[in-house]
C-alpha cells in the first residue's frame, strides 16, 4: 500500500463514525451552520478532530 495522503485520508474516513457527514474545520463556521438549522449543535469528532453539525449519536 502506498503512503499517498489522499488515499490514506479516504481509508481513514471510511472507518470513521462521521462518514458521510460534512466535516468542518473551524468551530466558528460550525456554530454558524448550527444556527441556520434549528435544533442542531456543532460537535467535535474525536476520531478525525473535525467539527460536525447535527445530532450527536451516542457511541
């Protein structure tokens, strides 16, 4: 297997619980997105260290 960062990232994201969700790097943007959608809250994914907007699923 090659050490290409792009393929590595895809491999990692496929194992993540947040797969298919929008990854937001900045918390400020996550808060803004959460404000637009009522009842949503930005939360941080432990696995990929990104912010997501949505209902947090109990793991």
